[in-house]
C-alpha cells in the first residue's frame, strides 16, 4: 500500500511538472526559431500527451 501511494504521489507531481517544463521549453524554442519549428511542435505534442486537457 505504501509503495503504491508513493508511486501515485510521484506521478501526481511529476507529470504536471514535466508537462509545464515541456510547454516552457516549447515557448522558448518558438521565440528563437519561429512558430513553424518542428522541435517546438514536437514539444507541444509531448505536453499534450502528458496533459490532454491542457
């Protein structure tokens, strides 16, 4: 039970943090390379996978 709670807690914190970081990195890449950047688009896809409602 304790291990399961620890995993759940880790995922509840790690997934939103990772999605936020991907979004920030994508914003920086877009600012430097422009909106048509494949890297920025890929990062946005990753963010969408981690947080489908965001």
